[in-house]
C-alpha cells in the first residue's frame, strides 16, 4: 500500500511539473495569479513561487521546485500517518 501511494504522489508531481515546465507562459500566469488554479493551492503555491521568481528563478523552475518539495512533504506525511496507525 505504501508503494502504491508513493507511486501516485510521484506520478502526480512529475506530470504537474512537466505540464508547467513545458510551457513558460503558463507557468508565468500561475505565478502571477492569472491562471485558474486547483482549489488545493489557491494561495500558497503561487505565492511561494512568486517569492522564488522575485529571487531570480524562472517561473517554470520555481513552480517545479515548489511542487516537488510539496510532494516530498506529502510522502513524509503519509509515512508518518502509516507509522501513527501502526502503533
């Protein structure tokens, strides 16, 4: 079950990162807040990506970094949840 959840998280993060990395204008629109976004990250992901853009990263790289780091956090959260229910 753990590997299945890990696989879903990795595939989702990879596809989203590829979707924004392949199109720089789409990534810039998301960072600027002009693109419709999924409800789950209405404010935090674009805001964090905007901070990285202001520090000098390109919009697509900033979004990819935020999504990959979020996926890593989700994996550790799922791992903690499994450990908590096991006890």
